[in-house]
C-alpha cells in the first residue's frame, strides 16, 4: 500500500487560475514559493477557489503530489485583497 505524503506551503499564485475540467470541476494554477514553483490542481471546492484566487495573491496550501508530480490541493487559504474598515 502506498502512503500519501502531505505537504504544507506558502507562496503566491504565479499564473492565471484556469478551469481544465468541468466534470468534475478541476482548476489549475502555478504556486511560487521561495524555493521553487509548483503546478497545482484544485478539485475540492474548485468554484469557490476560482472566485477567491487572483494572480499574485498570497496563498497557503496543504496537499499531496499525484503520480504526475502535480500538487493536489486539499485545503487552502487565500489572503483577500479586500480591506474591511
């Protein structure tokens, strides 16, 4: 049995967020960290992610790698650019 290794990263969204599949919804973006760039996929709550995520936004993610070495995002937090006063 293969054990899934999880990873937690912080960085910025370095590309436009693109829908790559509609059934099920699957979106793709590039995460830029201080060390390297990662190709990321979001399936869970993908439409909400599309709404929140903008290019150059700060993001924290928790996920795992698939067989194609893409980072599959299980949880995320996008820093909002909205100021609340």
